[in-house]
């Protein structure tokens, strides 16, 4: 299983599944990260957290803890 956390910078991936439950899953979906959406991984902060992505035309910073809950292909 490949997650957004393990995706290399500069790659574009497609969201397959959200693994979180309840409020965590809802918060991720509210940010525009839903099944079938393409996400471009822009960069990772110097200390490894957070991850900066481009989704639906806007830039978003995402904690690695949350990125690990997003399955991609």
C-alpha cells in the first residue's frame, strides 16, 4: 500500500482511499482531498513535517500523520 507520506517530491498521484475514521477523515475531505483527486507533492519541510501539496489548484500543508492516512496510486 502506497500512501501520500511515502510519495516522492515532484510526483503527481491519485487518491485511492482515505483510511482515517470520523472527525479525522472529515477534516481531510474538507480540505478537498477526496477519492479520485489528483495531488502534486511539492516539497517536504526541512525537518520532515509537514508535507506541502497542490490539490484542486491550491497549496496545502499536511501533517505526515495525516498524509499516512491517504492511500494513493
